[in-house]
C-alpha cells in the first residue's frame, strides 16, 4: 500500500486502528504493526490470519493486519448481525469528507474570510451532505464577496502552508481565545467535554479549534475542485433569539472532474425542485399573507393528494385496518399522558388495527421552513396496532408488506433500512425488549431486506425500524417507520378469558410520513412528470382548428364519463398547443383534425412513446383504463 493516503488514527472498542484511503477504498489497519506485544498472548493468534487479509464491507474494505483481536473489532463493528454497521460506515463517510472536503473549507474559508473581513467572528463549520458550511458573525455578504473570498482561498492554497495539529490544555485554550476576542469559540470550548483540546494552525498565520483530521498542507487541496456555492442567514445555535450569522455554503472534491459531476447533479436537482415545479405546474402554493408553512393545495395538486389518499385507504382496508378521523386540536394534557383507553368488550379479538390521515400543526422557525419538506401544518399517515406478544412478528411482517406495496406503486423500489436497538436508558422488561427486537429482525430477514443495525439507537420505550426511500437522483428520504409505543402511558388494558386485566402490545407505524413531504419527494422524483395513473390531467384534447372544437368537447365528455381526467385546450396554433401540453407535462395528447372528425377518431401522441397513430375514441379509452389499472404508461 505504498500509495495509501493516511487519514486518521482512532480507537474503537479499546483497539487502536489507523484509517487509510487506498485506491478509492477505505482501509482499517491495526496500529502499531507489532500488535502482539500490546495484547495478552492467549488472546492474540497472529498466525491464523495473514498480514493484509481483508473483509468486504458494503463496498468498503476493512483491512486488518496480523492480529485476530483487530478482526474481532471489525466483526463487531461491521459484520456480526450488522451490529454497529450504520454507525461505523457513517464514521468512514466522515473520513471520506475529511479527505476531500474538510481541509478545503477549514483552511480556506476561515482564514480567507477573516483576512478580508478582520472584524468577523468565526463560529462553527461542519461538513454536511455534499459539502460544508461555515458561519460567521459579520456584515451581510454578497455573491461578489464570495468571489473575493474564493480568490483569497486560492492564494492560501498556492502558498502551500503547513497544517499543524496541537494539543493544549483547557486553560491554555481559554487564554488564547480571550486574547483574540472570539466569543463564539469560547462558547464552543465550553461545550467540549473531552481532553486534551486540539487546535489546528495554518502555518503561523491562523488557527482554530478543530478535532481534525486534515491534510499535511494547503498545497494538497486542488483549488479547481473547491467552490463556494451560496450565502444565507442563520441564527446562532438555531435560536431566533440569538445573533443572525452569515452562513457560507461550499463544496470541495479531490479533482475538478468530481466537482463538475457534482455541479451537474446539483443542476438536475434544481430542475426538479418541487417549489419551482409546484408553481410552474400549478400544484400548490404557500402564501405568507395567510401564514408561513401553511400549504394551499391547488386543484391539480389536490387531485394528486386525493389519489394518494384513496390508494392509501384502499390498501389499509385490504390489510384489515379500520379508518379513523380525530380532532386537529385537543387539550395539552392529552399529549402529556397520551390518553386513557380500556378494552372491556367480551371476547375481544386481537390484533386491532386502526389508521388515519391526521392533520397536525407544529410551530417551526421561519428560517427552517422549506417548501413542502418543512411546514407548520401537515397531514400524517398514522396507524396503531394492538396485539398480543406472540403476534408481534406477524404484525411487523404485515406492516413491511403493506409498506412495500404502497411505496412500490409510487415508483420507489430501493430502500435503506435501519434497525435501532435498546439504548442505555430504557423502560420495560429485558424479556419484552428482546422479544420485540427479535421480532423486528426476523420480520426483516423473512422479507429479505438488507438492513443496518443502529446499536442503542432505539427509543427508550422500544426498538424501531426506519426506512429511507431512494429517489431518481439517489438521494435518501426518511419516510417509513415502525416502532413500539407505551401502553402503560395510555393505560390501555383488555380483559382476558380469565377476567384479568392485561396490557396489549402497541405498535405504531407510518408509511409516507406526511402527505406534504411525500408529495414534495414525489414531485422531485419524477421531476413533475408523473406516471399516467397519478397525473392530475391524464389527457388533453387538441383541435387543429376551432372547427373541430364541438367534436373535441364530445371526446372530453366521453373521457370524463369513463373516469379519465381530461381537458380541452384550443385557441392557438397546433404546434403551440402541443408545446404547452409538453411544458405542463401532460402524458397524453389527442389531436383532432378534419379527418378525425369525419372518421370519429383521434390521433394519439404520448410524452413517453411519441406518435401512436389514429384510433377510435373507444379504443383510446380502453387503452387508458388498462394502463391506469396496471399503473403503466402508454
């Protein structure tokens, strides 16, 4: 591994390991190599594993060196019942950003800003998906300022300044921070519990609190692979009562090709932005005059919502659920104790499954509102299952089947699944926790879904399954969840055959999350180009001239009578009518000219398949209904 790039040394489960990047894979090695002298002889069997042996871990190679104890750590972290896999992969992902992002933004942005704006105060600058941000207490920045900062960053890179890690005491850190009058750094220092405190220096010019890792010098950063993307306002610590800061967003990659690929993907995401498409396709709006974060569903958007709700209800009824409607608001005490409910009905049969599309309201900071993804009023798809202990696995399996059925019909076929297990602090018996966890594991295994275990990540009242769907851009969206609620908080009981009060198991689950957020995901997944069965307008009838309008109205009437969502559009030249239909992403266009009037036919044009020829109206209706039934395109 002569070309390996050292990233960081860490200690996991009491064993020191080093992380390297080698041929675009991450490798985990013991450190130092003579590990036998560091462990008890009877626990180290180096001869059993050759140096450099490896285990493939979800596309990541965990390379171990000579010591079985290291192998055991790898097994625990990655392979043994998936325990810890999600957590450690997240750590390795952080290291990947450490390789291509962290040196770039920390070195360049921090020093670059303070050189150009000496009165600015630095705060935090974490890595995020596809990049980073850095917050500063300073004057309002413009796009022109970002260009100046980037130019200064390039200068720092060109000078190839060394990045030096230093460990200091808390008292020394306080002394240095006070000397340069950085109040936010002092607040950050107070939140750091571990010792020693680490700082990084850029030569002798600039320093900051940082855990690292970083590359050896600024010269390792490719200036053509770094870009400052935008600037926005953000409250310190997310608190609207605290100082408004300037947040600089950026991204950094190993080479210019990677940056350009990212920017291309970003442009595609911009094209699919549900806020823009919601306006362009007249689907919804959020009007500040009425209240931020409150969604107005326009007729076309409301039709899609109706289709989603109708499909959701039919599938739930088919799976044995009863539907409920509950009030939008209730006394605050209800949310504290979650109500009181007893089952005293004789010969009660379990399981009991109840579901609703319940509208709720939650105050969100105005700065956090984001289209349909973060709103103040939303409708959740919610369900609760009351069952006996020996019914848990079957009910979880049924929930997973229902979840898959709903998501598949909307075109989501790829998922990331996480199983979160018992945390350190929990309520309930060990026996019930084990039974519930095993039931979740067995249901997932029976389903054949790959999943990652978030060890200790469950709620204090029970384990849970979280499912993230993957969209057309391979972005992940948290939608579905299955967890356990506390029947004792609800004081839920039933009377068994021996006239004794018992508590049932209470399973909570959601499939879509909220309708608003799911609709936003759906818009971006399809870029507003919905499948035929959920398209708000399935067919648009287009006359060549106004002479065909009367016959076109007959066609539209027949289509609507058959349950097809159709409309007539005329008054423009045919090429413009077709262009407008394309812009509005109408799946089907029925073109009508003099010949079609005479033969009582239409000429069909599909957005997905192009020209499909001339046919009778009856044949057109039949083909549409068959396609809708099969959720297929024409």
